[in-house]
C-alpha cells in the first residue's frame, strides 16, 4: 500500500483571521515600543556608548532565529511520526525555516554593525560568529533540499530528516561562548548561572525587543504558511493540467 500524507487537519492558515489581526496589531505596537525605548528611554552604555543599542535588535533577532528553527524541528518530528503526519507540519517546517534564515542573516548583519565600533573590525573568526554563519548555510542547504523536485511524500521526508540533523548546530551556537574562548560576550540573560547581567530600563528594553520579534515571527509564519498553501494549490493545478495535456484531453 502506498504511503500518503494525512490531510485531515489540512487548512489554509495557521491562525484564525481574528487572531491573526490581533497578533499583527500587537506586533506593530511592540515594535513601536521597542523603537521608543531603544532610541530614547534606555540610557547609553557606560563603555560602549550608543553602539550598545544595537543589542536591542541583535539579541531578539538571534532569539527569533532559535525559535524559528526550533519550530521547524518540532514540525518535522511531528511529520515523521506517522500518527501526526500531515501536510500542515511540512508547510510549517518550510515556512519557519525561511523566516529563521532571515533572522539569522539579520543577526549576522547586526553583529557586524555592533562589532565594528566595539572590536574595530566587521568580522572576526570568533566561535560564535563562525558557528552562526555555519547555521545560516546549513538552513540555506535545507531550503535547497526542499526545492529539489520530487513527490510530496519524498520531499517532505527528506526535508524533515534534514531539519532534525541541522538543528544540532543551534545549541552549538548558543553555548559556543561558554565552550570556547571568544571575543563575543557571554550570554547576558540566559547564562549558565541564570543571573542576568542587565537591569533596569535596559533590561526592560531588551525584553520588549524579545516580545516584539517573537510576535513578528508568529505574524510572518502565519502569512508565509498561507502563501505556501496557495503555492501548493498552483502546483497541483499545473500538474493536473500537464497530465490532462499528455492524455490528449487538451489539444
């Protein structure tokens, strides 16, 4: 018997329309709050000056990338488990990986902009930077694998297995500053001692940034999922048309 994907839970959007609108609104509000606190309410760092303000974007972008790749891995595992196998999880995995790749690229860019005035160079062969760059290219490869033409079941399986494997680099990126001697500062909040090294308005601004980027991720994931659903419909229509033409139904 041929293997099929369970489409009983298939849907064109992850979030109900009303919920999606609320998330979009909260995203805009939180980004506005981050702009205000990041540029005006939060004081400049004593050592790094205004260059430290990039942290309010850099750290949340890295967090959002972690979340995105974590969701990709979870969705891939749910697809691999026969009892929960559904086209929904395959779409979620692909959509989340694309968004995570964008956030990873943004993390690298912001890190370079922050590193230039602090370290004096745009790029250093630092363990955190190198492992993050490797993460970027690993997920770029994952998306390339998804783009290789194949039967839906075959593409989904190989993509899911790849997603589980490449996620191994995420904890390596996070713990690199603890495992190796690096230029990059150690974790500000999620350090091994769980002792945050940031307080007051600066800590509040950082948390606002984390919330804002998390909401932005959810909003983008919902929209990218909808687009993936529509793309699948176009592919099925094109395939049906090609089959009809080959069978002589259309001349």
